[in-house]
């Protein structure tokens, strides 16, 4: 999973650091401070998950609830 | 308002369900919002800017910014004393602003990390949910004295009151529960487990219903105010975070932070009538009782959406989220800075892999 931080409004560094510490988040975190990449994808809210297949095709968008996400990931793995 | 860019992750075609009046830039991370009908103003707590934006609703512009404590999250307005109140999460206090002079007139200490605020104008009380203190502070609206500090549960935040049952409902985000408090004794009289991430609540006393927004579960729980049990779970949009009962009490509004929409739910049929597009990352909601206009604070865009809800009732066709036009398309390439290393990372690194891109914000 790649996390992309958007819409902080201020310097995202300290905010992301605090957030990751609070929730124990590890792994890749990318910064999209002006949300231009998110805008390109039409992202209108957070959190939003975008599932991508090995050929680069988007197979699902949204999926905030754990049960929905788990089911979508299972489908992606089985493809 | 309906002209979203191609590729919107969630767009709901609402036809004439709503009319966008304005989208007003207000400041960083706006959360709580209240309307001052007499002055034709809205007050918005901009939590990352540490001020209250004063919005003139005739010109749809911010006419003042009043500095309060650190990270004001929720906000209330009391017409009788003509005061604005903010719950300042990082200051452990409630700020009090004179709405005439727009000066800070008092700072009242409350519990740790206050994040919810609700004024009971008739009883002259204001309730504050202290998330890390796991308590609810009860303040006198006129004297600003602390009347009681009531034990709730961890993540105590949003609050609603039922004057017909002498009851206050405080929802607890981290505990995923609601605490019911008797307003005669200030003692908890019940609790109920709700969905995860409980963060907003509203009541319809004549039906005996409390509606609790569960942001992580993605639902709204309908809870009985008589026996404190969950009656059903209602469907709304992605990552719901805010809720307001319409003045006519025929519908509730729920802001969907993950979808950039506002759900309209019928109180009688408990059906989602529509999802109305608002700004990005919406949160706090207020309705002007004078004209029924709906105000939504959008944390993502830093704006206040003003809209007219034109729904007379449940539409013939129920609300359905539109499938994202991204699905089936190639993910656009990206090149973004890695928070940990400071180096640019491109989508080419993940080529031929299956992966998830999770867009998030820390607020």
C-alpha cells in the first residue's frame, strides 16, 4: 500500500509525522501537498483507496469500510 | 457545483435535488459551523488556522477572522448572549467570542482535547465533549461556570440533547459508544455500543430516535432514546463525519468526508434520499432555520458550501453512488516526494505489481 498525504494546508511534514506516530503507521508515504495528483484522479474526499492491478489498470475506487476493502483486495489478488 | 472535473471518484447526479448558492473560501481545515440568522452570518471554526471565520451571507465573503485557542474543532452560537463558542482541542479550553464586537471575551478551561460542542439554548447550558479526558463538561451559557463534569468514554466528542427526556447523548469516537446522561442529576444513565469511529449525533425526540454517525464503520446507527439500544444501521456515503437534523425534523444531513457529498436521509423512512455534491472532505454542517439553507464546512478545500436542498421528500429513484470513471483506466503516472527519505518516487517503481493507493489527510 502506498499512502498519499493531501490537503494539509500547511507544511505536511510535522502533521504527517504526528499522525503516523499516533496511529503507528509505517511503510511508504508520499506527499501531494497541493493535491494536484489527487485532483487529476478526481479524488473528492479522504480516505479514498484506489486499487491497481499489475498492468496498471484501476480496478476499484473508494472502499473505506474494512469489509469492503478486504473483499476488493481478495478480488484483486485472485485476478 | 455540479461541474466536477472528469474523473471524479464519486459524483452523484442529483438533478434538481439541490442548488449550489456559493462555495466560500474560509481558511485551513474548517470544521464546526453555526449560523447567525439575524445578522446573516455564518461562523466557521478553522481548526488549522486557529481562528473563527466570520462569513457575511449577503456577500458570501469572510469579513473577519477572530483568533481563538489552538485547533478549534467544533463551534456553537448562542443568540441570547450573542456569543460564539469554540472547542479548542489543543488548548483544553472553550473560547468565547462576543458576536457584536468580535472580540474574545473569555477562555473557559475544560477537559483534555475538547472536540464537540452543543448549546442547549432553552436550558441555558453548553455541553463540551473532551475526547482525551473521556468526559463531558457542562457549562452555564450565561455565567460560563462549570456546572458538572460527567464521565463518558474515551473519544467523547459530539453531543446532542433531548429536552423531553431530560437526556444528553455524548458519542465516544475511540470507544465506539454513546453515553446517556440525565440532565437533572448529571449522572450517566446508560450506554450503548455503536459503530467504530462514532463522531456525530443528532436527535429527533418526538420519534425517540438518536442518529449516531460512525465514520469508520461508514454507517449511521439509529438508537432508541427510551431503552438505549441500536435499532438499525443506515447507509450513507463514504467516511461519514458530520450530522445535523433539519429544523423541520423530517430529514437529517450527513457529510461524507470520503465522498465529498452530503447525504439526505429521511427521518420517517430512514432511506438515503440523495447524496448532494459539496466541497472536498466535508465535515461540519449547519442549517439556517430562517431559510433552510444548508452550510457545509469542507476541510479539504478550506471552503464553506452554501446550498439549497430542493428535495420535497424521498425521490422516486434512490441515491446511488456513481461508478468512478477511473475504473478500467490506467492509473495516471505519478512522481511524488517520499515523506521519509525526501526523494522523488514514481509510479514506475510499482510497475507489474498489484497495489493500493490510499489518499489520506492527518486532520
